[in-house]
C-alpha cells in the first residue's frame, strides 16, 4: 500500500544538504548562462540550503525575489537586494518586508520540497503555496532535492504542479 503525503512528511527528518544542490545549480548557470531573474525560497529545516543561490544572484546582479507567504494562503515573489530587512513571516519563515517590490514573472523559480519524484512532483509541507503560485505561470522551475529523497513516484493531487528540473547536487 502506498503511503499518503502526510505519512511521507513524517518520514523525512529535518536535515541539511550543506548547499550542495544549490552550488551545483549555480555552477550550471555559470557554465550555461545566467538566468534573467530568480525567485528562490529561503531554506528551512528539512529543505535544501539556498544561501549559495541567493549569494550568487546578489554577487552577479541577477534580480532576486524571495517568497512572502500571506495568512490567506497566497504567496508573492518580493524583490530583495541583500540580506537585511528580513522579518519572521506568518509561517515562521524569514520574509522580506511586505512593501518590497513584487517580481511578477521570474525567469527561474527555485522550489522547495521534502522529497521529489522522477517526474518533478514534490512533497511540500502541505500548504499549497507553490502549487497556487506556479499554476498558469510560464517560467523555468527547479526543485532542490536532498540526497536520498528522489523517489520513483510520489502521491499526486490534481492541483500539484511539477518542476521541470530536479537538482540533487550529484
């Protein structure tokens, strides 16, 4: 019998990859061309570290946005130009100021996940923020996956939006 998403979430303890998937992604950008703009999450427990991506974008002047999650279940991509001015967001995740400029159409969106499958579907935290945000958008999507958490197939719901690339850092 297949496990449910809730059962799978309990299986994955909060660990870190030390930024290996993020560094691999930025290395690909250096080799193949920089993105025009990036919307990237700020990694928390159980997700890949994203500091190398954030620093890369800031160093090379690539427009960067991070998520601002609202209490109403919606999320916006808010422009940042450094690491100052963050506050604790409604979900306890570091967030930019609510008056930060909105980035409407990023070139690349880096998506978190506790696990991914080979078709790009992910196991998130269950809030649906990224699925709602990605629905109907046209951008390149990359999921950062912790070692050992790329699975053959995850349970799927009709509203789940897969990423185009799963980066494992290997």
